[in-house]
C-alpha cells in the first residue's frame, strides 16, 4: 500500500480533493493497483513555520 505525504502551505479543501484524486490516479496507472490501496497524507505548514533561502516564507 503506497502512502504519499505532501507538505505544503494551506490550500482550500477543493484543491486538496483534486490533488488527492490526481496522486491516486497516478499510482493506480503506474503500479496497476486498486485506488483503495493508495493513501495520501497532507501536512499543511503555515508560512511562519516554513523557511526558504534563509528567510521565513511569511517574510517573502
């Protein structure tokens, strides 16, 4: 059973639905497995808890 973890800034529920569907479809297609075996975990990280290039994302 594949488990996919996505770390991202917060998004709407509708965008997360689309993402989960597309990731699941990709695994079903690539591995020829049932969709029921694919799990997608979304971890949302606020901009003040994420950094890039030495700066908080909230400051960019």
